[in-house]
């Protein structure tokens, strides 16, 4: 049995690596080894290793044999990350569902509706902060604050061109630093449950891990034919001067768009592809950027869309994939790194049946050629 090792570069967030979505793009880099693929790589697999803007290096070991080898089952249990909140479930009107005898329900399409309808799912974040009387009147995410603000925003309620809005706040609200695959799966399930009853979705959350969540959902929501727009703010909505109001209004507008059929982040004045965005600033209103892809749209006096960048409508039926393997580590290398320490980390990780190793190297994926032990 021969072994072929190839290092590849990935542009999406780390959480999306194990969802097996067909739109992930790769590019070759210097050889190395780490992640085992237990079956013969197909021609399609190698054809995907084409071109991508480098951000992270993933080392892949592809075992290529004669097809008569047996695979040893992985004895370790799959790590599970669960959300502290519960799924929202169906959020459309009761008259749009018909209960069946076995407890299930049949979707009844809504007819006669002239306005589009957007579902806002709120997990928390700076946007929802208000005075918390239980904590010495300090600013903290407050349950129900968003619902109260939405009711008083005439831009959303009085303009007939704006979509009808239904909002849901998860309980408890979740700090974005605490969010992970379990929370992303919860959002994916709720979008799937309500998919055919809304024209688009807005997800409000904290900014610290928004890029990771948007990237993950870009791959979890497969054959997505409607906009899913992430947004938040650097200043709470309750403050007289804030960026939350504009971000919320524009996210809602894009969520009712006919041209967007993917996961995006809207922040400040730009609409960014979800799996290409990253947080670049913690103190300015332009907190997110997309270094390797121009914005899908920019906001000024008018909305300027880069229509050639929008994804084409899907050809298949919408489905979700919430299976994610968290047995992975990422290492950012700096000049003069200690080979022995990195080797010890990797050896220790193998005890838990490590599935992925992501190395952040230099430039386009360069690593020191004189460090023989590391190579």
C-alpha cells in the first residue's frame, strides 16, 4: 500500500472542514502529512485541489491502496458540543400547519400574503445589551430587549416595502465566545424547520465568533435558496449613537432580497460572503472584512451590488448537515518555534484520535526548510 501526502490550503473557517460540502476549494502547497482519509481519493477529490486564497494550511494523508484493506473502527467516542439553549421549533403561524394523527404536521403554504416575511433569530451579543437592574444597572444582554426595540422601530413596522418580521430570542442568550458546533447546529435546524414559511433569515449574535458561525452555516445549509444574513453591532441598540440600528435594518433588507441565496454577514456598510469574512477590528464600526473576495454589496446613497459575485440558485432541494467532528487542532507558527513542543502537542492529540491538523504558516503556506525534524 502506498501513501501520498499533500498539504492543501483552505479559505473557509475551521469548523466547516468536516461537513463535506462540495463548494470548498483547495490549492496545492509543499508536501507534509497529518489527516487520514480512509478510502481511495476519487478523481473529484483531487480535482477540488485547485486554487484558493491561502489562510490556513491543512495537511492531508491520503491512503491509496488496492481496495482490499480493512478499516479499523475508531474506538473513541465523538466529542459532542451541545447548546445551552433549545431549538426554537416552528415559528410560523398556527394556521399554516395541519396536525396529523401521528403527531406530525403538514406544511400548508401561506397564500394571499403581499409582503415578504423574514425570521430574525437572536442568540445575544452587543446589539441586545441594555441596563440590567439585577447587576447594578450595568450593560448586559437582556432577554426581551430586542423584541421591545423591534416593536418601536417605525422603519420596520410602518414602511410597506419592508418585510413582515417575526423574531425569536433564544433563552438563555448566549455569549458568542461560548458558541460552537452545537449552537450552529441549533440555528441550522431552526432554519430548516421554518425554511418554507419565510423568505429570508437574519441571525443576530456577538461579533467575536460570528465569522466562524457564518462559515460553518455556509456549509451546513446545503442547496440554500434564500438569504441567511448574520449581523450584530459594536454599540448596543439602546445607545443614542449606535451602529446596531443600521445593521439590523440593512440585514433585514438583504434577507428579503431576491438576488441573495447564501449565508452572508452584513456589517457597517458591506455585505460579505459568510465563508470568506473575518473579524479585523474590535474598536471600529467596520469590524469585518473579506480579504480575498470583494464585498457582495456596498451601501452608500444607493445599494451597489456586485451581481457577478452572487451565487447561482441551487439545483437541488434544501437540506442540512449538522454532523461535525471537533477532533482537530490549529497551530499558528511563529519564527523560531520549538519543534519538540509542537511534536509533543501532536503526539498527545493522537491519543484522542486526532482527525485534523491546521497549520497557519507564512505567506502562501511556506515553512522552514531547514527544520528537518518538523518536516
